[in-house]
């Protein structure tokens, strides 16, 4: 509905209510509707800027209630849905360093492993080539070393020129460099060799196998995007929750939160690690991440949980009925009774909403008289007069 159409509907609604009020008031006074209509100026509301002036005898009062603003304990934030996630700083991804075929798989999801445990073996022709390269480099060094020693003996006997010794030692140095390169390439694999073309991939850290994407006889390569095995230390986990936009300001880094599993079987404390600075445009929620101790492994990765802020019990807010607050998407207002019949529209900052109650952060002071019912009628009256 467009803005003019919406304003027209509000105006017609307001006019209908006012006419009904006039009819009711006329009946109460023993007058006809025509008689009431003959003197509209005595009962019609007067709009001045942000205020509405009502006659003390105006029929609008039967649709309006006044109340005194009071302080109440702040509404508690509702638990936010979340899920248990891994701490990437405590997680290792494992793949294969060489192309080959999986020969044996020794772990399953949920298994605990220690650093250095064998995870799976790979039969690889590339590993055999690498092994041959290493052995060839070792043989080359031994050959060059024997040649250099023989030439050195000949030079000492003055049976060979000095330049032959220099050349032999240079070739020996080059062979040793090639051997070091082959050894470095071999040691960088961090695998345990078994035979000429078989090696075992080992666990780089202690933890629990949380993801497995490998089976026996599977062809594997180093270039694949997804790791074959993921191992994570679950002594600490992260909980990521989607907190309502209105509740996000109550959370900050370092604050304590309560984490509850589905069914409430496990409840423990966590610490907020990050509060997103961006609101999800579709769900109108803010992502909050908390770190939780999990030595007993009760919080399992990917499980659904609830996160609730641990708030102070002495926090207070001015609380009003939801019918007292009128919002148009851009701002929220209440109507405050300044004097007899003088009702002023005042902007307020809305906090949490729970059912038929609203916490106000600012705009309405405790002890002020305000319109608790009929605020929408007064809002439409002002909009119709614009």
C-alpha cells in the first residue's frame, strides 16, 4: 500500500472512530446524531504540531486510557538459536602429499587419535620415484666422494694436476646439494614409508576425527579442495548463534553467556569472543560467537544449542504496554499527557518486546502520565491533520 493510500485508510479509520464516539456521546446525553453534528467545534480534537488537544467532554476519551510510567526489571533476552562449531586454531586438515590409491583406512568419524598415529596408507608410484631419486642422490654422492679421494691421492703423488682435484671436489659439492634437496623433499611429506611404493599419512596433532572424506581404494591427489581427514581438539569449541537485532546491544566481547543443549540436558557457561558488526538483511539477526570449555565432549560439533546472555538482575527499564507505542518503521513514539487534555507525541527508544509489553530505553521518564491505550487513534489524528 502506498503512503497516500495508507494515510487515507488511517484517516477514514480515525474519522469513523470519532463519529462513533460522537454518536455514543450523543446517545448518553439524550441527543440525536444530528444534534451532535451541529456543534463539532466543541468536541473536535485540535492538532498543533506534535500534540493533540482533546476537549474534557470529548467522546475520544472513551477510546483512550492514561497510565503512569513505572520502572520494572529489564526484560530478559530470549535464548538465541545456535550451533556448535570447531575452533579452527585447534583443527588440522589432512590430505595426501602424493597422488595414489588408498590402501588401508584406520580411522572413522568420532575416533580420538594422538599426534603421529597412522590414519590411512597410500600406494603411490610417485612415492617410489621419490624414493629412487633419494637413493640415486645418495649413490651419486658416494661415487663423487670416491673420485675426489682418488684424485686427491694422485695430486699428492704429483700424478695429476691440481685443477683435476678442484673439478672433482666441485662435482662432489653439487652431488651433496642434490642429496640435500632430495632429503628435504622426502622429509617434507611427513609420512611413514612402508615398502617401495607405500606410505602412511599420520595425524599432525591429537584430537578427534570430525570429518572424513576418504574410503579404501579411493584415488587421491594433493590438488583436491576438500581435506581427506579433519582432526580437532574438542576440549574447547565455539558456539555461533543468531541473536535478534534488538538483543545484540546487550552482548559484548568478554561477556559471559549460558549455553544449553536441546532438551536442556547440558548447561554451561561460555565467553563471547566476537559480536558481528553486520545485521543479516534477511533474518534481521546478528551473529555472535562464544568460546566454551568442553572437556567432557558434551557439546558435539554441528549440534543445535541455545545461547542466552547472563544479565544483571538489578537492571531496570521503563516498561509500557505494546499498545502505548506507535512505530512506522523509522521511529517509535508514545503520547504523554502534559496537561488536561493536552497529549504530546514524544519519540522513544524501544528496547526488548515480550508479548504485550515493551521496554523503553529512553524518551519516557518514570512517573510521567502517558496514553496506554488509544495511541494509534491519536497518531492517525495528527497524520490526518498534516
